[in-house]
C-alpha cells in the first residue's frame, strides 16, 4: 500500500472518529483514531484528537504521555504552528486537571508562542494569578508570623526601625490578613517618616477590619503630618463613629478641625457623621429619645433630670460627641 493510500485511509478513520467524538461516543472515537494512527503514526492532528478524548474521559496522565510523545516526533515531519499549539494546549489542560499549575502554565505559554489565541492568553493570565495566590498561601505560617512580629517589636523598642521593618514585612507575608501586622508596620513607617508607605498599611488595616479604630487614628496622624487637615478630620471622625469616647480621636478631631478651619457643629458635618454611623441613626429613631430631645429643646433645664438615667446619658453623650447636641459648660444647658 503506497503512502497516498495510507493517507486516504487515515483521513477516513479520522473523520469517523470525529463524528463519534461529536456524538460523545468516546470509546468508539478512540477506536477510529487508533486505526488512523496505524496508517499514519506521525499524524499529529489525529494524536491531538485522541488527546482530546483522553481529556473528556478524565484520563489526564494518558493525555500527558500522548502529547509528550507527539512532541518527540521527527521534526522533519512538518507540522503547522496552529496544530502544534493545540498539542501544547492539550498538554497544558491535562496538567491543569492534575493540579500541576507550574507545568500547565508553562505549556499554555508554549501554545501562545505558536498561536496567540485570545482565549488561551486569557486562561494563562488567570492561571498566573492563581499560581501567585497558591504560592502566597503555601507561605502562610501563623507561628512564624508571630515570631517575626515579636522580633519586630523588640527592634522597634530599641529604635532599630530598619530591622523592625524587615521583621514586620516577613510577618505580613506569613499572615497577610492579620490587621495587627499591618498596623505595626504602619507605625514603623511613621517613625521613619515614610508617610505614604505608612498610609498604605493603614489603609490595609481598615480594609481588613473596618472596625479597627487604630487604623483611623494613625491615618489621622499621618494626614496631619502631611498637612492634609481636612482628610485628618475625616479619619478622626471615623474613629469616633467606632468609639465616641476615644480621647485620642476626640483630641485629634478637635485639633484637625481647627487646623482645617472647619465648623464641627455645621449641619452638613453632623449629618455626614449620623448617616455613616448606624448606632447614631438607631438612637435617633428611638421614640423615647425623640421625646427627650423635643423636651430638651423646649426646656433645656430638663437635661439634668434625663442625664441621671445611665442608659439615657450614654445615648445623649453619643449625640453630643457627634455634634448634634451642644452643651453650655457653665449652665449645663443645651445651646
């Protein structure tokens, strides 16, 4: 049988195999592809099709071996680049299914070199991010993070900020979602007068835990250092939303407001604080508090009576702290 006839018979079996593959008759498809390869063992298109069957059957290791053998074929057996790209793609996909992302990404890249298929490029880009995340997760170790944090604290106490920074950075790598690690490094950067870098860590703190008051306090300090007083005022305001009695926040709020030339009792400032603070909104919705505020508006001296109740006093103090109520320091009356 001459080569031309062998090639014709190979094509016939390949077509039959393709039809069975489309019908999801994978075993039948394999039979036809194997017969086709008996006529032309170096037909990489048929090999690619057979590899596709292995992928659909979940025979990932068999797919890997098949594709690797295909890549070892005689280089004189000319193969167009798109067909070769498919071989690399099948190999990459098999490695992906085997959860070997390193090899998978490598062969996706080889496939892209041969044929810049947009879909394959997108897969490779996502896998690169997944692999990076996998490496990060493999590096996480809470015990080592704590050890590095303690070393950083010791260096910080000794004012050895460069070494403290190195230890805090390693602590963050080992436990990237621990808000305290980012806060410690933010403090270290603050001492080193690296305000922008300190602010980045402080932002990480508030992103990880929006209720972490220290994040807003240090951001307030940083913006004051950077002479961005309006921004400092907003950060101290956020801190007061968390704890209306925090002395550091109250002091920073007052000073930054004065530095920024802001009126903290201005309606828009008070409204902004109320809208951002669910606790304040809840207090104002209470029928009892509404009645008390109405009474105090008409009879300021009644405040002394209401303030005797510890629970009511606590709520009124919060309203005073946010600027909704102002008290005459001498008369003890609402202004």
